C-alpha cells in the first residue's frame, strides 16, 4: 500500500440503472416517464438565446424557486432547488445529519441513502421492513440523529398514510425528518401540509419522474425557512451555480403547464392499474404500487432468470441482487404499447 493511500476517501458508489445507447429497446429500468415534457419546454429550448450562456446562471435560481413556491402555495424562502433530488438529498445529508447518534432509514429503500451516509461519515442504522415490506412505525421512536425514507417507498412502491407519518414526526421533534416524495404524484397524499406544523420536516421532490425531465436534473426541497436557509448556506459553500440558465427556464415552463402534467400522470396511473391486473393473471405477486413502477415476483420462475430473458429481448427492467429482494423485478410503467409488448413476451415465456 502506498503511503498516500491512507488519506484517500474510499467509497462504494451508488450504481445507477443502465442507460443503453441502442434505440430499439424497451426501457423500463430507471422509472423514467415514457411521455415527453410539456410542449412549452420544447418552445423554451428552440427559442433559447445561446448568447446567454456567456453569463453565469442566477445563483439563487429565483424564477424557478418562485414558480415552485407558487405551485405549492408556500413562501419562496421555503424552497431549495438542486441538480436533481439526488443533489438536494446529498446537500440535506451534509446539512442536517451531523449527530453522533445514527440516522435511521429502512433496510429496503433507495440505495443512495447509505452511500451518502458513508461518503459523509454519518453514522446510520437501517430498520427492517416487515415481511410485507411495510415500515414498522415504532422502530422510528428511538433516539436517533435524523430520519429519512421515501413515500411511497422505493423500490417497493408502497405508500404510507399521512397519519402514520405524523406519528413519526410527533415522536421526533428534535431531529430533522426527510421525506423523499420522488413518486408522490402518481396517486399518493403528500406530507407537504405537515411542513407548516413541523419546522423539522423536509419534503423532497423531483422533476425526473412525474415531470418527464430526468435529463434536465431538477429536484427541490420544501421546508421551514430555517431549514431552507441552512441548506442554502451549505450549497453556497459547495457550488453556487447549480442549475444552468436553460434548465431554469424549462423548469418554470413545466410548472406552469399543470394541465398537461396532471393528464400525463393520470395516463401513467391508468396504465399501471391495467398492468397490475395483467401481471396478476400471469402469477406474479407484488405489493400494491402507488408509483410509476411495480415491484413484482413470479410465484415459480426466479426473477434473475426473467431479468436475463427480458434483456435478451431488448426489454430492460431493474433487478437488485440484494438480500430479501433478489427475487423481485422492478418494472417501470411505460406506454400502454410497451407494457403490452412486455406482457406478451412474458405470456409466451411462461407458457400462458
Ligand atoms: C429517482 C429517485 C431519486 C432521484 O431523483 P433525481 O431527481 O433524478 O436525482 C431520489 N429518490 C428516489 C426514491 C428516487 O426514486
């Protein structure tokens, strides 16, 4: 070992889902939206004056922050915008999780949480979900250095009700509680109204899934002005210019077209319900999903085998080779046609 190796930060990085280059594939592996963003975004892109790129973007991301604040009916001082929710969450870990007590999150959840905890040397403890993958509320009543979980949870797709979430908040007034609502637009009830009541609650959202803008990298957090102020101080200590000028304008355009957004989410939910019925008929079992994916296992055929068989047919889904979930596939809801192609392949493969 070389002497300088002692001073290197060593991490096991997060593994993002594959982004294959070929265009003849059905891509249901990273929970992207199958539909394009609102036409207003194309209008912004084609009309953008490249001369503006000479200048740094607005470091305060004022216009997008104001648009998001108006959309959620909160003050602009309650909104923090970042480069995708991954950036927002990383900043939040750095800002809010500085206790010697462990941060708590479920054993089966978004697999970036333990990566950030390790990166920032934050102590953490995972709490096992029950056999149906439900979060056990009482597990979060112990002393801790902060709490984070997605609602609905990923990759299970299970939605928690607001009453249960409030129970956790009531027992945790002295730490920051982060709720990652990456999938809340697909039929869940948001914890956003609780922000008024709990100044230690941070709700995180993304444009990547429900707003069809994974490529733009926009995420945001809503919380009390105090929390947002602290997040902002850390951001300005790290990188002041996070969102580029084009993306700021595209984000505003997306927020303004609420009708398209609602219609789009509605279409995906409709396809999801149809897909659930069909999957059930093929002998798959799955927790009821309130997201744009279904986390399913087949009663007899191993998930790993199905994953490879689908891949051979240019259908990409997500498989996690991890304890407790290594017999499940996470299948993103695409267009109705994409789901039908997947279903007919499965029918044939399973001899149905
Ligand atoms: C997709 C996802 C994110 C990251 O979203 P980006 O905004 O694209 O960085 C965060 N949390 C969960 C639970 C997700 O599924």
